């Protein structure tokens, strides 16, 4: 089991630690609901240093990224980031990721912790272009400082205007006394804020300064359990739950990151799927009675016929209602369609809704 550079701090704070993607990670501190509300209303900090980072450089770096990702990275300018995915050859997804354009001919790919080796091998297998690839995953730490008060709380830590960094843009600047820190206006919570990429030997100092700067704003450490409830309220896909090697980006509602203006892995088959129309779709639903849908619960129709499974589900801390996502045949995917979630032999009614669940 790997530790992050901050594991000893989480343990000293009394965090509940559990294995996650091969790392010893803080799952919760004071409780999921309290931590969730901190991020929705103030500012919280996640240690997400388990995520993977690959640096691709050289005159063909963009060509390689274009070949293996579904989105059009040619539209990126320096200082911009892009959500994308790595399609496989069977219609599914190797992983979802974020592509950062650092410089001309230099890109940073940020991938899911559980897929670091898988993604590295996949991209490498397409690198017949002489692109220099560096796996920086073990050298870098990542803090997600999230919430509506994040900008104000952190502004004293950098000489740049944090409020001027637009969503999915970033700056390489000074932060908490260190130069060349990536300050990225990205996150997985839907409540605004930043992700901070720094070297492992810098992160403890940065963590301490972040908490000093945020003290009067109610800043707290947040575990991965609240990260999951926050992302689900926004309808953000989680790899391994809502998307995987067998789900196509079109079925998952990720047509917006699937650009057929270029050729990429399996793009011809995905284009045929788009033209023919998908037979199943990832839907979002709200329970119509007080009940909590869970991962792998069956989704059934009015006759009790199983039509799908729940891929993600929880009791929404912000709205106090059961929410979830899952794949169903297209006929059941329209907004306001009635479905049922089988919970301990009871078929509990639910309604298909439009994302996000949580509206600010």
C-alpha cells in the first residue's frame, strides 16, 4: 500500500483511513454530511495525491494525444485544460482524464489513480511518434481546495489574481512560498475552487499554509467519501462505476467530449454508433420515496422486469433525497420517465431527471 506525502497528517487528525486505488487514503474526518456541507458552503481541502500525472513533450506530443483521446486537444491554448477520455478498441473507455497544455509541445495528462499503469501502457502502445513520456505520478502531490470561499481564502498565498483564472484554465505561478506550482481552476465538486499540483517535498508546507490562510473562512480537511457525494450531486462520472471498459462515451452522455472532427482510437465505430443511436443510456434519477439507492441495485420497470443497474447512488446531503445514476434502455431514458429501484425486494419508485441534481 502506498502512502501520500500527507498520510501522517491525516492520521494525526484522526481521519478514517482505508485502501483506495492502492493508496492509504483519508475517507472521512468528522463525517460525510458535515464535510460535504463545508465544501458546498465554505472551503475544504482534499488530498488527492493518488492521482496520476504524465508529461508528454516533443513536436508530436499533440499528435499522440489526438490519436488516443476523444476530445479535440488542438483547440487548447497554453493555460487551458480539457476533460477527455481514452477510448478503447471495443467501444468502451480505458479511462477519463484531464489534458493540460503547459507549453507548445508540452502537455500534462492527469489520470485516475486506479488506472495509472493501465493508462501508461495504453498510451505508450500508440507512441510510435517519438514523443517523450514521463510518468510523474510518484513525484507530485495534488490538493483540491474546493468551495465558494476558496478564492477569497487563498488569495493571500499567491501574487497572481486567483479570481481571474477561469474554469478549466490554470496558471503556473507562486503559491504558498513556492514557485512553479500549477494552480488549476478545476475540481470534482461543482462548488468552485482550485487544484494545486506541487512536488512531494513542498506539499506539507503548502497544506499548513493553506489551513492558516483559510482559518477564518471555516476551512476543514475533507475525505474521499464526501468527494463522492459531491461529485454525484453534479452527475460527474466516476471511472469504475459510471464508465468503464464496456461503456461507450456516447452511452455515458459524454458525446460533448467525443469530437469526430479528427480520427482517434475506435472513432469510426463510435461515429457509426452515434449515427445509429445508442441502445442504452446513463440516466440520473431521484427517488420518489425516502430510500437510498446503492451501487449495483437493480433498476426495474413497472412490471418488475430488470432493465438496468445502479452505477452510483447515495442520499444527497444537500437535498436530503435519494439520488443515483445507472444505465437503462433508451426507451426509459427520457426526463420524467418512471422507473423503480429494487431495494431489499421492494420496488421503490424513482423519476429520471436532468443533471445536475444539485442546482446552486
